[in-house]
């Protein structure tokens, strides 16, 4: 069992920490991106999306065929050629299904009414990643171990190669796919090493729009997860459950996709992170993936609203907020959630696909972030977590 030392990083003056010297433009390759949250398997199974294609090609095909995907998940912003252009090397790719009470129509094939159904759907999504990576290993590789991780990263650092495989690290979102904590060992052996107990509320804890504490089953799940070394993803957990988990979880913790609630004045939901939870995450040496979704960057913004004033500079403010709180750039990363219930019309103005996340780099440099800090935020922080906690 990995126990996690709650070492707090050194503090420095928040006013000056990131203004010591301006970032210089180096001749190096742009930083690698690690994206900590994408519902790839869900989109493949619910809508037949093929992520070997570019986002532009997927849009063309879906628009021509009148695909349900556009009505329910907007125009795609993801695809293998876009990962290449954006140097997106690693994606935490989710296992996600919808509980029946939150389903919005028959179009959604990934809906469960009981835990056996949930288990089958979550398993099928893990199999989907195995199939995708078996069929197209030049495009995608399954990451179950540190060895798998280093092999993908070695490919990306080999500049003689024109293209590189994108590493997929599976992440369970909403833990109803685990019927009993005794099944965790089997999930671990299958290559799953990260679990978020909530999406909506689950029998384990309160979740988005369904507040509540950790339950006895939730405590048992966390205890068994820590025993095996699972990373706990606090995203979507109600803040009460999140605080309780920060107090008792003995394994590694992250928030794969969540923004700071304090930057959305008037926000009164339970999906974004209150300051004390962010501080707790930092104290656990956790990493928080900021989300470039307009509704998480401006309070009250709805799909269909204009996004003109919401830009990557807004996302940079979210990055900076967490860095200032931490006193360093080691606790923030990217967790786009792209194609996760929103698409092109709900991402920052000026962005077309995930490749455009690279434009965040110069914005951070202009704020005073050094090259190494930008690299940490883009990917190195997540890589540090994976290198520490994936099995060998
Ligand atoms: Zn989510």
C-alpha cells in the first residue's frame, strides 16, 4: 500500500512568485500536453465516434449524416491528428456511464439501472480501449504501467519519428462499475488505477447536484482503494464527501477536471472546488486539472450563449489562481473534458480543437511563468503523478 505523505510545498510571496523574470521563448519543441479527462470510450460507444479521425473529419461525417452526437454532444474537438498537432501525448480516458435517473433520452446507450449493468458497461468501455489500442497501436497505446508510460514518452521524444502514439490511461468516473470493493483487485489487474467515486451521487458519496457525505460503502471503497494504491479522483464529489475523503484517504489524490469556484462569483452549485478543498488538495500534493469549458469559467453561462469574452486568458486565470494558492506551479494541470457533454460551441473563443490548447503557453509566459513552469502545467505535473503511482 502506498501511503501518501501530506508534505506542503514551500510558500513564497504570492504577489511576486511568478513575476521574477519573464519567460523566454526557447527554440525547444512546445511542451507535451497530458489531458486528464476525456470521455473517449463513451463517445465511441454512444455515437460511433472514431478518434483516429481528425475533429474536422468527424464533424463533416456527423453533419452529413445528421448524427445524434451533434444534438447531444456538440461538434467534436478531438481526434488523433489534432493530438499530434497539439502534442497531446497522454490522455486520462474515462470509463463513464449514466445512471438511469439522469438519462436524457434513448439516444444514450451507456445507461445503467442497476450495478450489474453498470459493471458491464464500465467493463465494455475498458475493453474498448484495449481494442482501440490493439487495432491502431501507431495511434493509441494503453497505459497500465510505468513501462507503458515510458515507452510512449520515449516515442514522443524521438524527433526522427513523424507521428507518435497517444497514451491512454483509464480513469473510472462514477464508481458504480465496482459492485463490491472485493472487485477492485480485478480492476487493478485489468489496468485501471484511478477512480472517481462520484459523477451524480452514488451509493458511495454525494455527487454533482446530489449533495451528501461519504457513506459506509464509500468508506469501505476508499479503504480498499488505498490498500491497492488507487488514485482517488475527487472531481464531481460533493464538497462534504471531498472534505471527508481528504481527511481519511491514505492513497494518492487528484481532481482530474474541476475549476476554482471562487473565480465564478455567485456560483452556488457543488461541481466546482471551494478554496478549502483546493488547499486540502495542495496539502496532499494533488494535481487539479483545469477545465476549458465556458460554463466552468463564467457563472451562469449556458450552451448557446456567446463565448467571445471567455478565452484562454480566462483559463490562464484559473491556472494562476491555483498556482498562487500553492505558491508554485506543481499542483495544476489540464483536464479538458472535451467532447464530454459539450464541444466546439462551449470552448474558449479562438479555439477550434484540442491542438489550440498550446496557445495557453504564451499567455502563461506573458504572466511571468517560466518555460519549466509551463511544461509542468501542460504535462509534467501529471507525468510526475503517473511515474510515482502507476505500478512498475
Ligand atoms: Zn465529469
